[in-house]
C-alpha cells in the first residue's frame, strides 16, 4: 500500500446553496478527531491479477498548538487488513508523526525521507471566498515508499496539480455539508541513476522507470466543525518497469471523520468496574488507548479458538455493557501462556482466539467489522509467572479495549 486514505460514501444531492464559503481548517489547540477509512485495492501485473486486499485505516489527529497561520499536529496511523477467513480486520502496524499544517491545508516540517503522510496538501483551500460552481487549482505531493514492493530504499516524491470544483451542499448524517469534487493526474519518469548509493536492490533486478496516477474524489466538508465530514475516492496507480512490464494498483475507498467525545476515562472505568464486579475473572483498567476489560483464563477447547460451554454467557453480559458505548471502536487482543507452543503457534492461536471474541460481537451486532480490530500477541506480554498454573491462567487472556476516540 502506497497511500493512507480517508474516504466516504456518495450521498444524494440537494439543491445548491448560493452563499459564499470561506474554507479554512478549524485547528484549535487540544482539538481531537479520527478518520476511519476502508480501502479496497487490487494489484495487477499487466493483465494478471496478483491479489486483492481490504485495508482499514484509523488516523487519529490531535492539535498540539496553533497560531494565526498554522497548527502543529500529532497524527497516529493505525493500519489493519481484513482476514479472508473471518471477515475481521487484523492489526498490522501503527506509526505516529508530528508535523505542521496551515489553516489553508499546506503541510510543513516533514523530512524528505519521511513517507507519512503519503498524500500532502489535499485539500488546499483558496485564499478567497468561493460560491457553488467555483473552481480553483493548487499543487500537492504524493510520497511513495518504494521499499515494500520494489525493494528500493527510497521515498519517491511526486508533485502534481490538483483541480477543485465546489458544487454546492448536501445533507449528510443530519447536517448540511459542502461538496467539493477533487481530480488529479500525474505522470513522472523515474531515473534509477539518481537514487542514493546503497538504496538499489541487487544488479539485474527489474526497476521502475515511470509512474502515473489518476484520482477522483468527492470531498464532504463540515462548515460548522471546520473539518472534513467524509470523502469518497477512486484511484489507479501504474508503475512501468524497465523490462516493459507494468504493475497497477487500483481500487476505491470510503471513510468518515468522527469527532472525539470528551469522556473522563477514570470515571467511566469506575462505572464499568461496578457493572462487572460480579463477573468472575473480569478486570478493568485504563491505558493510553482507552478502557481495557481483561478476560482472564477465558475458556477455549485445548489448542483451539472454540469456546467451552458457558463462556458465551460471559460475552452476552459484556455485550450489554459494550452497547452503552456505541461510538467507541474496539481493539480485541489475544494472549497465550508460554507453554507447549512455538512462538508462531502461540501467535496464531492468540490471534484466532481474539477473532473468536470479535466474531461473537459481530454476530450479535455489537459492532460492525470496521469498528473492531483484532490482534494476537502470543506469549510476549505475560502478566503472571508461566512456571505456575496460577500464572499461566492469568496469561491465557483476551483483552477488550474500548478505544478512546
């Protein structure tokens, strides 16, 4: 994946507003929100399909400071990929970056070798008010990390011109939003001789010599909040190789922006602790990500992700609790005891058991698939002594984190 995207569905058009709009990002210090997007992508080698994937991007934005011109942002990128077996999103990795963004949308203080954010300066708002039917253009930048796919330790910078058209307003989730159509195309030759020494793969490796891209977006802007509401995108990126071969990445993405509610985690923890105090082997704690419900010694069949009789009753009780926080996504993490498994077997089993809990919540409509991420940690984070049965019992656990949005 080259791009981190924030996207959403097309909505029905309502009559245009004739009022002028001055687009500008609201970036008040302390402001927080997250962007959740689902990306469907296929990869082709000429006309042969190499693979398809569904990616869940969770991008958390926090405004650290702000002045009249720009704001300093802390942005966390969390990436998960959908499992073909379970239909659930499995955690892949996360990274955090800090950079500045002007109130008109221009990014700053990002090192040249940094690949995140991979799409920069979209949107860039004009310096003047615009009315429905107005158009403008501005420069933007993509940064492609060539190492994962091509084995080239280099970040390719691709500048291009973006064309914007403000079409009017729509109703979206009970509020009126502005609609901006965004289109851009790029074509850039790649000179492998210009890459720094030591970045190229072994001699004889087929190298990219050109890249092109086509993108169409419908961008929904919340004028009251001063942040985007949602975006929808179709994209195609093609890399031409020295041998005449082409790799093509194409697909679509949908997502939305969710503003953080200002809960007090310690107070919510106390509320949840009272609700589970009669439940055996369930504890509640707080960490940086949110509120963690730990199911100690959750009972599965030996070496299996299948629940033993009676365990579903525990999950039914947790279901009612989790339904009280519908706007908060879930991270479900499985752990195993360090006994009888190789590291790979323990990792696989912990992930499968986390997926079993998430599948239950999906079937019971506690959350949609895009609101849950599962991960396995094997035996890497013990909380008890693996040399004793009591310690191993504590280590065989599943953690359900109600994420701080």
